[in-house]
C-alpha cells in the first residue's frame, strides 16, 4: 500500500488541511479533486500535520491490513488532538463508505466522514464539524464523476486522469462495488479537455485511471475505451500514455491493436489474474478461465512484441487446494510477468465470498503459499530483467535516484525503473541509455553518447 503526504503553498491567514492518501492510484487522483474543492473554499494544503487545522485520511478498504494501518494512524492522531482541541479529523474514501456511522462509535477521534462520491459536500461537513457536530455524507451516486472539477496536481512529470468511477464486476472477494458504487463514465469531451490542460501544464506522461478502465463507454459519443485511448494519444504524441487497471474479460483485440498502433501508448499492461486455477476463477466470479486469460496474453505478445505485463495474485482464497496453488505457480512461469502484487486472502464484509463461501484455508497455509508465489515471481523478474543487459532503451527522467544524488532515475515505456549517471539531460527529458546491469526490479545503465 502506498502513502503520500500532499502539500501546496501555505499562508498564515488560510485554514490548513493535511491530507494523507492511502491505497490505489484512484485515491491519489481523488485527493487532487479534494484539493481543488477545498482550495476554492479558501483552504490551503499543509505538509505538516502538527500545524494543520484539519487532518484528513483518504482511505483504502480493499484489504484488512489497509484498514488496520489507518486505525493505527488514528491512534496517533488522538495524541495530536489532545494538544489541539480545535483540530478536525476526518476519514474520507472507501473505508468511510464501508463502515459509515460505525466509525464514529469505534473511533472517538473522528469528527467527519465522507465517501468517494461526497467530496463536493466537504465544505459543509467541515462547517458542521467546526460547530461541534459529527458530520457525515456517504451517499453513493449513479452520476458523480467530478468531470467539471479541475484537479490540483502537484508539479511533476506524471499526471493522473480519472475517466470513470465504480465497478460492475462484483468479484466474490472485492468490496469496491460497495465502496465506490456502479460504473459511470465521464464524457469523452471532458476527458480530452483535461488531457489538453495536463499537457499545457508541462506533464510528460498521463496515466488514465478507472476501477475497470477498459470497460469505459461514453453514451453520448458512443466511444469505448480503445477509441478514447487513441484520441488521448493523438493530442500530443510526445507525451507518454499509460492506463490502469484492466479486467481480463474486457481486454479486447481492438484495445490491443490500438496499443500496438499508437507509438506513445506505453507497452506495459497491468492485467490482474488473481489465480491460475479455472476452478478458483469461477469461485471468484472473475468471468474468465485460465485458458481465456492465457489467450489474451498470447494476443498481447503477438501484437505488441516486447510488451511487459504485471498482475495481481491472491493466495488462499476460499477452498483453494494445493493443486489450485500449483496452477497459479505454473501460470507465473508461463506468462513470465515483470512483477506481481501479491496478497493473502482476507474476508471483506458484504462480498459474496463472505456470504456464500467459507474462509477455510488456514492462515499459515495462506502465508506459505504467498511466500512461494513471491519467491517464484522474484526469480522470474530477475531473469527477465537480466535479458535487458546490452539493450538500448528510451527512459523518461523522473528525478534523482533515491540512493544517489549523482544518478538519474526514470522509466522505460515498459514501466521498468532505470538508474544511470547524471549528464546534461534533466528531469522530463527522454534519453537513450544502454543497460549494463540488472537486479530483479531495477536496470542500471549509462547514457548513450
């Protein structure tokens, strides 16, 4: 799980809000929307929680350990509030939506909760909280997309643009349809306008976001995701385009063709599989089999040579046997992902798995299987990265390497991290580098002369 502290210019006269963001890229994109709404009401974003008038946690509820981390943070905020009785503390996002008023009973430090579709009401909720009331809005919407709000983005190289919200898939293990509601897509015109603004602000890379991004459909223009992605990429073909997250059942031949045809759409696809066993996929209500998934992988590799693929894996889902687990390991070997996000299954309330299935895989078995998945994937990643040695690749420089101020860090179009000695190039430049060494997660290179 990621965590980021967001900030902008502070003034002494404005109320200060500190926002800490957890979870997926959609949450980070939502934080930029929250920034915009609050900035328009006279708030400024603080980087220091100790000097803030309001502290908001924009939360994730996909897994239990994500919620436990947020509970721990609330314990820390309780101590801060003891020294600042006027401090307003709020929970935003998916955890707020999942637990609703129950949060007020369990966490007395909280003054405010707001679900993902209620950020426009934050100024009113803050006003109520400042008056001593417990303030909440967790109503889900069939229409809210925040399309008319211009997100306050931090200066940088990469920008997010959310094109749709919610999910209709109802996978057995997933709480997202209950925390973010049903799918609804922004209009194509509003998205393209946003893309032009992003490019004019100097961003060099755009990541297109949605819970199930490749099921996007604009009713007005009758545009699906392949057509939208092509139009986005045509706005400025010097700007890299990425997208996440895809569902295998919606990874169409047309979409793969579009990625292959458009030179600035990155050759990197995140395609969560969750399990290598068709039996488990059926129980998970994923809508595809192992064989159908592998056919999509073959099409990607045939049409987009060199495309790198990543995935999500859940170990220990209800009734998973050792044979099911071995099929997941064999899928890793067959696909040879660049990397995988791996998790041991935890029951999420309101899901069909909680209602209809039994969480009957022992915790130590889940953990052992998770360790085996991680070990296999680490070996595959290391082997795949080693194959890049000697190759010349294009890298978009994102900033200094975390390990050395004498090195640049950037990414290839296939989303691989590359570090190389600083030269006359600077942040935001694209440079060709030659790979000399590789670990399982990083390529080490020198700039070509």
